[in-house]
C-alpha cells in the first residue's frame, strides 16, 4: 500500500490538491459522524465506503441477474435450434435451420425461409443468419433435411413445408447439463455478491435507514461535502490499491503467490510473461495445453492477442482437425480458470477460433492471399495479428529453464510466421 501511496499517479493527484484540504476533511468527517450516533462504522471514510459498496453490490447483482436471464434464453433456444428445426422470426415468418455458424456476436444459425415460392440464388440457398435473441418462437417440428449442397431438394422441402399447417409452438424450452454448466459462473458470482451484501456490518447497525434509505436534507448535504473532499484527496490512490488487491487475491487462489505475498515457483516463471493475457497462458503452460509443434503453438497463442472486436466469418468445416482438436483441448482445459476469474469479477474475453485458424494457415506456408481469404480481414489487421502473435511467442522463449521445449518451439514459430509481406 505504501508503494501505491508513493506512485506517480498519487503524486500527480496530491500536487493538485488545495491547501488545507486535510483539515477540511477532518472537520467534514466530524460533522458527518454527528448525524450517526451509535453507528458501527469506525469513521466517516468507512461510512462513505460502505454506502457506496452497498449501492454497487445491489447494482451489480441486478445487472448480473439480467445477464443471467439473457443467457438462459440464448442457451435454451440454441439447444433446440438444430438443423431442420422450424422457427418464427420477430415478424412471425417461418424459417428452417440449415446449419450452425459462429460469428463475432456469438453462436447462431443459418436458416432458409419456409415459403411456397422458395428460391435459390446462383444455385445457392438464400440463407439468413440468426442469433438466438432474434428468434421469436421455436416450433415443435424438425424437418429431415437433405444434404445442404443439394439445394434443389432443400428448396423443394421448404416449399412443401410452407403448404402445410404450421406446427405448434414449443412453450417450454428446457436446458441440458451442458447449458446449465454454462450458467454456473454467473450464478456463483451472484451468490457471492449476495453473500457479501448480507454480511455488511450495515445490516446490524441502528443507522441503517439513515445511510441506506432515502437520503435528504442536511445529512445529504454533509455527506456530499465530505465525499467530494475525500475523493479529491484519495480517489487515485484507493483505485490503484483496490485493483492491486483484487489481482493479488486471484493470484493467491491460483497458486502463483503464497499466503506470505511472495511468488511461488510457478509465480516466478510466470512473472516473465509480459503478455496480453498472462494468467491464462501461464495456466495453459502449467497444464500442458500448448503443444511443442511450432505451427500449432503459434496458432493456439493467437487467440490471446488483444485485438479490437472484428466480425470474422469462419467456415469451421474447413479448419484442419488437428487444429480443432488442439483448440478444443486448450479451451476446455482453461474453462475452469475462466469461470473462476468471472466469479471474482474479472472481464473474461472468449477464446476465439478464427485467430488460431488464420495463424495456423500462415504458419503452414499458405500464400498471403489465401490467408487473407480465410481470415476475411484487411491486410493491415492480418499483419497486426501476426506481429502481435510473434510478440507473445517471444515472451515464451524466455522460459528456457522451466519449459525448454516450449521455448524452443516458440522461437521456431516466430521464424515461420515473420516472413514477407509481414516483414521485409
């Protein structure tokens, strides 16, 4: 904490403070506590912290409950949106699911309109991508689809289905074990926050209603005055400290820092990784999820590169099985840690397949134009993905003592991906 107090950010905040602010804070604090006789708080700063903490907990719980409701709806719909399933869009138009397709927005389906004059376009099916929230009703019928490349038969089936009476709507969409397990991190996080809310000392305090009820009059004025001065003096320092403690507790729980606040053996080598998502990569190394093959290693590191959100459409059926297997093994192996991080309040980005498929094609000698076609992205974005992946691999080369095989493979991977036109 002393380091945070001596940081440049704190210094920059202190030099801009008005003179005599400390004395004004003490005076305002005494005025605030005069409104709270018998309160269990140790001082005015604790009063302010608990008032804000309770408000934040209630807000976070409400937001998480909303996210849970949205996720439940999405997962339950996806479970029933299998190829051949009939459903209605928001305008009550009938569609038939043709196949799954993953996009930046998430998992969705490609569907064909069910109508009497169904058409093809240049010999191809006219399909539309649906994310689950755009599906209004799921119908109780699954058509027996012919092969997708037999577009004539598919169109004929759509026309025949349109002439028949629409099947009834599925009123209840249940979830299987897989879907329920995906809800667990959010539910655990909500339970943790509710427990924290219930354990606040405010719940036992005689001044609960004054602090957490409708605040008005002189008490509100005194509180706001103290809050303004307190924030001016301490906001930067406390933000840095609270963020540090949050990360420290996570590292302790994952075995990278001891209870004595010292790096464990795993923490020592992991601290050498100056990466975009070091904890996930360190866990992957610890669990042996990264293969020693250079091209595959480069591909599996690529999803961890921090890039802006892109709408990349990937044909999963064209991705080599070796990469799919390695990607699924890594994703499943890291899922427990990602769930625990989400429960602790960290933002956890998904591990996307498209960066891995792009780098794998490039690392295996595919021409630049072909890789651009696979990635479906601009040349500058692709070049940035390659160079950032190389930067992450370069950090892994420092692990020669603890992970010599990975360090050697990372060095070889850098050589095979940093070639023209990425570097001249």
